[in-house]
C-alpha cells in the first residue's frame, strides 16, 4: 500500500479499509506480538483457578506511538494468587473505541468513541471484520446493544434471525439524539428514532416488563451536552445542558417516559440493570465549571418511577467512569471513579457505602460473586475469597471505560 509506512492515525478511510481487508487478524504492520504479564499460569492444574475472557478496547503507547485496539483479553488467577493476563486476539482501530456488544454467534460489535464515524463487527476466532461508516450528517456516540424480540418483530424480523443492533447517535444538523436501528449482519441502518434529548450515550434493553414498560423497552441515557460537528469533543454552551433518562417503546421508538435530576450539570452517561431488584444504577459525570464539580454525585438510581442522585457521598471528582451491579446477596452497585482512583459502592437506594482504592480504574465486569476491574494496564479481581488480586502494571496500556465478559457469569469457573 502506498502509505503503509506512514502513521496509521493519518491514513484516509480508504487506506484503513484496504489495510484491514488484507490483514487476516487486523494487526499486520503494527506488531502482532501479544502483551503478556505476570508470566505463565497453569490454571489446568489449579482446582481453585478463576479464569475470564474479556472483550475490551484500549490504547497502547508502549512503543511511543498511540495506537487504538479492540480485542479479547484472557485473565487467570494462578496458584500464587496473582492475576495474569494477556491479549488473546486483537484488531487495530482507526480511532478510539468505546462500547461493545457480543452477538449470539460469538462475534463482537465495537462502536467508536463519540463523535465517531465507524462501527465494526469482528470475529475473534479468525480476525474477519465487517466495517460500517457513518454518514456525514450523523456521528456514533459510543454504544451499541442488541434489540429485543419486540423490536425485531416490529421491523420484519423473526426470532433466531441475525437481529437488530441499536446504536446511539447524534444528528449533527440539530444536535439532537437518535437511535439507529441496524441489521446485525450488514450493519446497514433500517430506521431511526429520536431520543428526545441531546448527546445520547449508553442504552439498555429491558429483558422483562417493569411496571407499565413492556419487555424490550429501551432505556437511554441522554447525556445532555450540546455539541456541534465542528467542535468535536469540545463541550460548548454548557448552560444549555439538558440531561435525561428516557424510556422508548420497543416497536416504534415512541416516548414512554422521561426523568431528569434537579441539577442539569449532571450528565447521565452509563447504565447497569439489576433485574432481580428491578433497579437501574447510573454513572454520572459532572460538568460544573467551579468547585461544585469535586463534590458532585457520581451515581443515581431509577426504579421505574423516579430518578434520584446518590446520598451521603464524599467528594469523588464528579466523574463516574462506568457502573456495574455489585457482587453479593445484598445487591447494590459499583461505580468506577478514575479521577479519584477508587471503586465506589452504593446500595439500591443510592446511599454511599464506601470505596476501594484502585489507580485510574474504569472498566468493570461482574462475574458471579466476583468483579473484574481494570486501570493503568492492570487487571484486578475483587471477590469475597480474594479481597483484591492485581496483575503487574503495563504503563503504556490505557483501558477504555468498558469491557464485557465473553461468557455468562459463573460459567466455566473452576472451584475446589
């Protein structure tokens, strides 16, 4: 390829597509050696071993040049109690990735960080990738999820088909939020719904009915930050912020409900659903321009009727990176707080319960009674049996906000 020796961050879209289509694993030309930490761990001979495979996105500056990746990380707790992890498969990205969705056939869909222009469906086993590029009047906002049966049936599909993907997007003409309905196989857009707000971020499909909201209802976090295409990620006109949580009908996108917090500078970003207690945990990111940001709540809860911010929380720099249901029978939620270097724990009423220190922590994944967390190239396991087990640090690796287990919680875990 003509420009193969140039910095990939400066390649055109055409050059990226050509390079990716000629690379079996999407890593040619940028180094194929996997990152491995803490040495080898023989989990097969350890009856108490805990293992996990995590789909993730990250940025690697190890070689002095920033390169973005999507891939699968393998982690294991060895006989010595230390977490070892390595990159099992990876694919180079043209820009930062953010959210992801695993499909029933094992493929993974990754979405570009906002304002993004790409979506990719990737098969970890053979490295094959199918790319979709956004039209110039829209941008991707970082999250993608598989629609429920109600949405599939309403749009001509059948149970067991490839399905429909839902992506959060922004209409760059008026800064309003959209949900793109895309064929899971081709990634082509079939329809579009409005989110009744600006800057939509994460969305969740309710697996069961909640009150008057039917199964399949979309819950969308409208971050509420006004942006324009020419400003990229720059935040402008924050006095016009209007964040909200909305419920959309799974058949036609009709607005079923909308909730707002009293403080409009609290951007509603990330979501975690506790199906057992029917409570939504929400990570917030404060956009105050003064000292109020440091003490602003990083968490809120929604119970199907009302939305309320956290109570009795100490200053946590006003930034919740991601949120996950907390392990343990009492329930609750964990919020990663990379700007205050900790994991904050809240109960189902939004009351603050305490925090555990972890530097630059962001991605979270619940694994039965355990929690995998990552930060500064470090993979950490929190569990009742192992209070906190960490891997060696890889300072050049910056994990993004999210990762996902590639199996159901508890499946495949060996125990004594």
